């Protein structure tokens, strides 16, 4: 894992790849738990029998927002910044779901520090380009510009 030691070093990572996470399996159990947590029980996610018979994807798939929600976990596998008092999710500049994630598939994330913008004394807005790769697919599952505010 990459450890960034200061705000000055953080700025040197602008435009560079920070790393790639470990593969993570997206089980049907995880999909069902996400459905419970969010109230999104659409059959293409949670009705395995019906999805296997009727879904154009050939079986149940993960929610797009489940895939997106993995970004903080993947970030923690890739890099840490020393001396940060708080890190705040600041939202997204954009997000696209480019390939469905079948139940049982494995995904991982590739992070590029797109920009580092100082927003005041000890505050930096980070924009990471996050590509969530789908094992065995030429297309990524998701591409997002994730924003985070770090406070030193």
C-alpha cells in the first residue's frame, strides 16, 4: 500500500496512478444484503431463479450502486495519507456503469489521482479517477470521478 507522507507529497501524485486493489468477489449474499440495506429489490438482482431464466444478462447482477459503494474500501487498500485529521466523501463528478457485474464475479479498482486542489489552510480536494475492473471482461464495470476532501 502507498503511504503519502505530507500535503506536499500528495500534490506530486497529481496525474499519476496510485495503484490497483485486490480482487473482491461479489456474492449473491452481498447483493441480497445491499438490497436489504437500500430497499432496491429489483428482480434482476435478488430473484436468482427468474434472473437465470429471464434476464438478458443470463443471471442475477449486482446493483450499480453496490459496485460504486466499494470505492472507499478499495481506496483503503491502495493508499493512505499520513497526518489527515478527517477525510470526507465529497461526491462524484461523474459515474458510468459500463458492464454488468454478475453474482459471483470478481472486481477490483484502479485509482488515478486526477487532481489535488488546495481549498484553504490544510484542506485539499482530491479527484480520483476510479476504474472498477471486471475480471475476464474487456469493459470495466464502472468508471467514476470520486471526490474527497482531506483535512490536515
